[in-house]
C-alpha cells in the first residue's frame, strides 16, 4: 500500500473544510485532528500545515514572490514591481517579501515559486567569468 | 606586453553580452551516495541535464510529485543541502569530433588521458567532419526503414569465431562466460585485427580496474590500434552514475562516426557491471526492486542500448555499428537474470567455458552453446565453403569423445572422426594478440576439412599450419588474390591451393 504523505492529508483537510464556516468548520477541523491522532501523524503537523497553505494559495490564486536587492528599494518602485508581477502571473493576490543582500552588488533577483529571474550584477559577473574562461 | 593583454581583455569584454533570462531553479533537499533529491524544477524532463551551484552536472532520472531524483555525474561530496540546481533544457549530451580517435575519455566524454582537450581543428586522417558536434547520449534507435540486413563480415581474426560463429557488420554478438575465460582478450584481438579493415573501434570500460584499462590501452598502442580506437572509461572507483551512462556515451560516439557512413565496432566491457550500477542507482532512488533486486526496467536498459547497433542502408548514409557486449556469469550459470536478458536481445552469443580454458583450449569457445543468428550471411564465399561443416564436426567430436571413454572397441569411421576432431580443436587454438588473416584461416581450414592434416601428429599441427601458410603464400598466389580481392572461390584457385597443400605436406611429412 502506498504511504500517506503530508500532502495527501492536507488535500483531504482542504476538501473537508472547503466552503464551511462556524460550527460546521469547527467539527471538520476537530475530525481532522482526530484522524491525525489515530494515524499517529500529529508529529507531521508542521509539514501538513505548510502543504495546506500551499494548496490554499494555489486554489485562491495567491502568488508568493521573493525579491532580493543590494540596497533597500524605494516604496514607489516596490509598488510598481508588485503590480507588474501580479499582472504577469495573473495572480488574485501577491505576497511579496523583500530582502537586502550586499553580495548581489546591484540589480535584483526575483523568485516566483521555482522560477528565478536573476538580473543582479553578481550574476552578470559570473556570466562574464564563464564567457572569458570558455575556449574560443 | 601588459597593454596588449589589457587591450585583448577589453575587446573580449566589449563582445560580451549579458542576458537576463528566467530559469527554473530548484533546491537540493538531500544528497546521498551520488544521488540528490531536488525540490522545484517543475517543468523538467526525464533525462534532462541539470547544473549544480558548484558547476557539477547531473541528470534528472526520477520525476516525483514534489521532488526530482538527480544522479550526480561527478564529486557529490561538494554538493550540500540548499544549493541551487538549474535545469538546462537539454538532454544529457557529449561533445564529439573526429579528433576523439586515439583518446581515452570518461563517461561524459571528457578526455582523461592527459593529452588536453579534444580540439575542433584538423579533422582526422580519414577525412570527414572536423568540427565539434554535440550528441545526446539517449537517442531512439534507427527505424526499420533506415536499416539493411547484415551482409558484410567483421573479421575478428579469431579462427573459432570467423569460421564457426561469424559476426556481420551491424550485428550484436554477446561474449559470455565466467571470470578469467578470455572475454576481454577476444575483444582486444578483434580490435587489433581491424587495422586496415576500414573500421572505427569504441571500447567502453564499465567498472573495470584502472590498471586493467591502462594495460589494455598500452596493448592497443603497441599494435598501432589506438589510431582508430576510442576508449570510454567509467572506472571501479567512480560513482555508479558514471558506470550507468558510459555505454550510452560510447554508442553516441559510435553514432557520430556511423553518421559519416563509417563502420564502427563497439565493445561494452561489461554489461553485468552496468546492470549492477543501475540497480544501485535504482535502489537509492527508491524504485521498487524486482528479481535479484534489479528494477523492472533492467531489460529496457540493455535493449534500448543494443538496439542502437544497426546497419543503415545507403539511402540513409550507410555505416554500421557492430556491438560486442560482454556478460560475466557466475559459475557458468547462463540462466541468471541479466545473461538471459542480454542473450534474448542479441543476435547470438559466444560462450566461453572455464573447463575448456584450463584444458588449454584457448580461446575457450564452447562451439555447441555458441551461435550467430545472422552472421553466416555475412561470411565470405571462400570461408563458407571451407567452414560449412566444421561446427557439426566439432559437435559430433565432443559427443564421440565422451562416448569413447566407455569402451575401446571403436569402428574405423568413429576413430577417423575422433582423430579429425582432435586436429580441429588444435587448429582452432590461438594465442592471445595474434589474430589470423581471413585468407590464412581459409587455407588452414581447407587443409583440415579436406583431410590433409589427418596423418599429421596432433602435436605438430601448429608447426604444420604456420609452414603451410608460408608455403601457400609463395606458391598459390592466384588463390590468395581471388580470396583477398574478389572474395571469390573458383575451381582454378582451388586446384592451385590443393596442389600447394599436397606439395607442402609431402615435404613436411618427410
């Protein structure tokens, strides 16, 4: 028999609680915890919650973005970038995180899921290094 | 001087154009024994090449729901959890050019013989393409429309093989036997005998000791055979992933030459170790084990590799790949899983036996268990004429030999057959690294099958054979000319040969 993964549990919880509220939602959640207890999977609750969050975001059209720059980005530029990314990924909502990292030297790196657009100076220098080292 | 360097660098930097592109990037979740589990890489294909943050390459093999199982083609100790992994969008490929001839390369086509990189310039002495090309290591085998039936021989220079179990260009003939029975020796002899035969050779060493490989390379260099040979090596100390891909790299190199219309002989030494390496990878990737713990697709592993050996018809550029896979058996058990698989895939097998080897019959070919399903149509007419009944004679001899041990009263016909058999075994014995030319084989076998050797003492057969070849070369020139140039067998040539053999024999017996 195939093993039950945290993702399987998360999907089941999502389907059981979808479109429910109040007492009904409370009952479903209580049932979910009981099943986890019976299946001895309480220890995996962190992974299950993470998967549940992923499922929720996917279903609700939420896109997570991670932006890394060398210096702090101005508020106006941030807003513009968020708007552009929301349009590009056709997202209903955008959850963005901004990081400052001096090592990138300049430019920016945008990560959306496993898609990465690296326009940092560090990456350009790496490309230049590769270009100069290749045999001609 | 320094100004010149700066100026050159400035020019190169000006020519450089940085491009910003969106890439699929994954993260290493865990690394163990040459395998990495990677998250992300959602659009990756099976067999696609990936690059790790430290420059190492890998191949995506297991596409799971949330992770990708990657085999690492290099040093996995420098890859750590959290490292970035980039998909390249390309199936694993190797660079090949005509200058790869004479070189020893590793499983990913990188030279390891200390002679520097394989350059694009110059081309080879045999002409053809001189630029570097990229060949994917996994490729679908040529279709049925592009193929032609086997019709031209591969002369191995080994009498027992060329006469009884002939191999044709485009054939897949398995060399099977226990350890230390001379499987590699046959392969090396076959390579040595390709000199001047318009054949490129690729030797793929899988999981072999480096010392054995070095010895083999030295032997080929001594015989001036490296000039038409490429060695692909995945040593015993290297990761299983490299042993797994080495045969595919070898056949890609062979395809590069076949695409130029050339004939290629490829030797996989050996596919038992290849299967073991694949089993190791599969178990680490948590694929379900089957018989002998091999994964379910171990048959496909070898069938897709050996199916790439073929003979293409002239419309599709000609050329051929002849494959000689080697399988090592345990205690002569050819009914084990991998041997039976490869026997069913190939067009015949040459079975080498330990008992024969220790009896001094070398090459230790068991004629009864060996077979060539398509090679006989590739035999030249002269060889067909002289070796037609040899296999049957030898099989009968083996049977009679066992039977004669029970009683001493044998009729004359049986005694004659036994004596002929003893001489046939003696004639088929051959020392290592001494391949015999086809025309010489024809002369010896003619003398044997026509009974000229029947009254020569068994211990003088070798002496008789070498003397006969010397004598006929001088006195049966028309015969040799016909066999070498037109591969024909005429009554006139036969008469000349008969006379030469009779003359030599009368002087030898005296």
